[in-house]
C-alpha cells in the first residue's frame, strides 16, 4: 500500500499528527473517518499522487496521531481544533493552499476547516455525510438504528470506552460490517491496520471524544455560523452512497446547499465506504473536479 509515499509524524497545534506524503504538484489533503485511519485511501492514493502532492493524515485521536486527554467541554476534540491540526500540518509542509478530499468524520473536520480557514482551501470533496447539525436535528428512527454508534459513543465516560476496549475487533466488525457491502470492501492488510490502531492506548477515548464534541461544542459552532450567515464559498462537491443511510434519511445535496454557495454532487452506486468500495468510480468523479 502507498507505493512511493513516505510516512512521518509532525508536531502541530500541540499534538503529533501522523501522515503519509507522496506525489508532486498542488497540495491535496486526505482525511479519513471512523473507525479507520488514513489507510482508507490506499486504493486511490497512488493515482491521486500523479497529479497532486498528497498528504493522507490520521486525525487526532485516531491512527498513530496523538490522543489528547478529555476536557469537560470536549474542546480537545472539537472539529475546530482537528481542522487547525491539519491546516498547520499543510503549512509546515509548504502546502498552505490546498484542496481536500474527506470522508465521514474527516469530512466533518474538513467542513469546519474550510469555514475557519477559507484562505487555505481551494476545492473540497466530502463523502457520504450531510452537515452535522442537519443530521442531529433531523434524526429519525431509521437513522438512529443505523447510526447507533452516534448515540452510544457520546455517553459519559468511561462506559463507551470500557466496552470498546473490551473487544476492539468485534466493535470494528460491528460498525464496518453492518453497512450495505459488509466486510467485502476491506483488504486484509487494511483491516489489520485499522485493528492495530483501534487497540492503541487512548484510541477509545479519542473516538468517544470526537463524537461527544460533535454533539456539543461543534453544534454550537455550527449554529453560530448559521446565525451569522457564514457559509462555505469554495467549490464544493458532495458525493454519497446510493446504498447508504445518509442518502436514504437525508437530502445531502439540499442540506449542503443550505450552508454553501457553490455546490454540486450526486449519489454513487456504492455504500458508505466509497473509497474502498468503488475506488475507480470515485477517481472518475473527483479528479476532474479537483483539477478544475
């Protein structure tokens, strides 16, 4: 995996961020989702590196990045801080102007990053999410049943952490394998890497704090942006899986049009894990947009 890439760690914003870098050309930041790591991009990273300097980072709390302690307001895992991590990382790498391709939790980080640092982000692609505030405010039974982990992981510590740490592999298979494609999209090497990282000390805390922040401080930030009409103005592409829950329970394109001024997007014939389920199809959509 990641032929031609180098793996490094760099201290930014008070934490160590693990990342792989490869290729040449304009900067492209890749951000992963839960319960995975930057390895989700292993099927498309080498192709992207033919056109971009690709930086695939582990979010704080995940992978081999730092896992800060919790705080009462969940500020250490706010998407504002997680976004700042990655802006500082790209600046340190000499890529202060860059595009973003992000999935799931990483797409929530990317949304906040682009709001807080519009001068740094040229174009952005978000995979299989609607805005966090819209998803929480429109939660229905179908969504709650499918995304049970949203409500389990935000329970007060230490219950979710204790249960996650008791059997990390079962948790990983329960979350990833319950989607439309089951475990088929995940190679043995990728799954082994996800499991290794899930077992690392502090990962359970990082995951839970990520979700707790999204249900508290992140919603405060999002409401403030809406009140101030602070919308995304960069070119934005949103793609979601036609076989996934987000497109069934929400209208992703409409929801992004409510918070952004330049949006295009559509459903793809895949489930939630688009980069691993349909890598060639994803490349065919994102490359022309990112090169535009």
